């Protein structure tokens, strides 16, 4: 295969272009840079349709590592930014449905996370009740045993 007279080969699903004997570059990066200029170090060129060999410019999107990770994790967005992310328990939900954390959002949505923590609370409360009941049962039994028999 040739691209503009240069050698082209496919490596792990991506086209790799040989610029010279020792210099190679991914074809998608080459195509993008020819059109828009050099790609900043911290940016990633993403294939929108998931096909690493489809290097049509309309299939390529420049994004940050964070955005790229989110895209592959199934987040969705509009022109203003991210709007939805998937909850592992119930699927895609608006970001407002998630509690914020230091580094972003909780994995579970609010209802799922409340359910998970109330299940934990219920189990905790039930265990405490059981312990208290057992304590009183023993205490009463002990006091009864220590009572001197009284005459009617
Ligand atoms: Zn990607
Ligand atoms: Zn959920």
C-alpha cells in the first residue's frame, strides 16, 4: 500500500505511514495534521466510529485524555459539555443525578448510592438491636436469679 508515494502498512488495526526509512507516523495523525496543524502533546485523536482504520476527517476528533476516557466509558455530551454518564446499576443518567466527588462524580447514581447505603444502615441497625435485646435478656435473667424468694 502507498499513500502519496509513501509506504503504508496496517499495525494492530491502525494505518502506519513511513515518512522515511526510520520515521513512521500514524496515518490518522498525519491526515489530521496536514489539515489542522500539529497535534498538541496532551491531546488524543479519537476515531468516532471506533474503527482505527477509518481515517476520514469527519471520523476523527481531537480530545483531551479525560474526555477520551469518558467517551470510551459511554458518557454523552452536547455542545456545552458533558451531560450524561452511565450508572453501573441502572444505565445512562444525567450528571445531576450523581453526587460530586473530589475527582469527578460517584460511580453509582444518587438513588442507587442511597439504596446501597440504606441497605448498609438497615443491616447495621438490625445488628445493634439484636445486640441490645440480647444484653437486656441476659440482664433480666440475671436479676431474676439473684432475687430472694419472697412470701406472698
Ligand atoms: Zn478513542
Ligand atoms: Zn443508578
